[in-house]
C-alpha cells in the first residue's frame, strides 16, 4: 500500500495524497514551513468560529458525583440467576451451564444510608447463599439480607461500614417525574462495573408489565436509557442527582425499552423491611376488574368510565363486613380517586393492617360512602377442577353452552352453577364481548342463570340497543362483561 509520512524536517508526499494539489514541495523544511503544511492539511479546534459551536449539556460531573454510591452485587445461589448473562449465554448456545458459572448471579445496588444499607431488587438476591458487594473503590464486603418483598421486587441489604461514612444516594420524588424528563442509569451490565447510560422517561405507570409472569405490584417507569442484565437493582437518577427509580426489567425483544420501579413505592415499604424483614400488607377482601364504557352504562355510573368494579366479595372478609357487594364500583379510597382498577390494590395493600379507611362506591347509580376496617392479606391457593361431560346446546350470541357444575365455581360460592361456554363463534357477539371457552355464566343483568333455557330466555328478553351484562366465572374467578344488543 502507498503510504505518506509527515515529519518535522522532511515531507514525503505520496502520489495518492496529491502533493501538487496541496502546493507542497518535497525536501527539508523548517518549523515555519511545517506549521504551514499542517494548516493546509487540517483545521485546529482553536480556529473554529464560536458561532457554529453547539452547546450540549454534559452529565460527566453528575456521573462522577453519583458513581461512588452505586455498588456491584455478586451472589452465589442455589440455582442459576435469571439476571446472570453468563448463565444465559451457556444455556442458549451450549445447552447447559458449566460448574464455574452455576448458581452465580450479578446485579447492582445503591447505598441509601451511611451505615451500610443498600437497596436493590429482590430477584437479584433471590435464593442467595452468599452475597458479595463491591464498592466503587474496589473494596469487597459480604452483605446480609435485611428484608425482601418479592411482590414489589425490592430488597434491603446491609454491609459493615467499618467506621467510615459511606457515600449515599439521595432518594427523590418519582411522582414529580414527567414524560420526556432526562434520566441517567448507573449499573453493572454484564459485569461491566459503573456503566453510565442516559435517556428520557418514555412513559409512566406501566402496570401491564409482568416480568416472568410473577404476580406483584408493578407501576413501572419506562425509559430508553440503556438497561441490560446486571443493571437490575441499580439507580435511575434525575438531573438533580436524586434516585427516582430502581432499574428492574427490560423488553428483551426491543431496544431502548427498560423499566424502573418508582422510588416512592420503595420508600413506602422500606420502614417495614428494615424493622421486620418483610412487608405486612393490608386487605379489603374483594376482587375487582376494570370498568369499560359498556359496564359503566350498565351500572349507571355517571361521567366517564372509572373506578374498580367489585366482582367478588370474600365471605367474612373486611369488604363483606363493610357491606360491599358484587357490582359495586369503588371510585375513592382513603381520599384518593380511583381512576383505574389497578389503582386500588396498591393503595389498599399499603394503607395499614387494622386501619379504618373511608371509601366511596357507586351502587346501581347511587353514590354511597363506606368505612372499612382493613384486615391482613392472607395467602391464596387454587386447584384445577374437571369439566362434567354434559351434552352441549347451541343458543344465541354465537355461543354454545351446556349445564355447568358447582366445582367450577369459586370456593364457598352459593346459588346456581350457571351454564358453561363450550364453543364460541369468532365472528359472533359473544366473542366480541370477550367471552371465552370455559367461562361459566352465572348471572345476566343481576338475574341468576340456573339452566340453559334460563340463559336463552334472559338473552332473548333484551331489546334492541339495550346493554346486557353478564357475570362470568373464569378460572374460578368472577368477571363482568357487557355489550349492546343489536337491532
């Protein structure tokens, strides 16, 4: 390859450089000529016109200030971590995990107290037998689990401070975030310590995200700041250097789609984690679902569809003692408006066991004030039930039903067993309404369905344009569906 060399004292210009075009001569030169040659080859930044300089903000000072409060977490577990990129690599490409990588997980955390308290994700330390924390200065320390709350995916750890004041990340107010705000993440993706990424808040209140299908309380901040395996548990900062989120999940099929737990959720739970090691949740004792426009019309709810529709009141639970009924629509809880049905579970679970809380419900179009004494949330189990072999019968709405069986109803349910949906016409009204095979229709417009003829009679009684409401049991859980009858 033809090359050219520019050196002090001599210039060797190759033909491809175009020495003639540059007006250069080959031979010995002095400093003045060398400078002249350099000025003809490139333009130094010192000669740039200020009018064309774009003043962009830098996060370097913020990153330098905040990085010492962020730690790397390595755990030895009884099984492979879902956050360990090496385990995932060997599992995907070699069909298994070699012994040196078996049961090893990595994650991130951040120090919230100079005495050594660290906040991270519960899934980072799940099933951990040993936890090692590496500080920004390279110091490695063993950490203890103070408390975890898997439903919120939050864990509190502690390391010995050894008489020194550890750098602390200040917790901010996630409720003050707005879509489009700049945020910065610091973490340990793929074991790369203290990686800084930045982006904006892409969306808020992402409650439909359910990592690994685990039940829990999710209300994610979505961000396009790059988040990868190993970032879990790390802080999401605003431009004031305050933690506004805990990085927790990604959309593996996309780019720039990461999710963080709002820090205000963590602040609500931290006192219990520090004192008791777990979270004791309060409970209303009802099951709810969203309110559609058709359901709002059916229940005569004034204004726009809103609130949480009660589909089941647990017998002898707090809601039953307070007089709540199936079909009530909760629109206020403890002075907080319930705009969406998923507003209620978090408020109810964190209000406090034994607390007396005012509620407002709509019942058949009437506004009713209710006071409820919250209980403690119990565990729940479910079991599969067989379907009885009864000959089906096709009726209106594009649906085939047959008599149901009490075993398909929720535990303790009373009244008729309803009718079982065994076939759905994809183009029929029932499919558009949202009915599915295996649903058990137990009520139509507050009237019990005790047989297939009763089902057919109640459906046939609805006039053109009238809203029809079904109460349905699906997987032993009740739901409401409503649709407008055609002409």
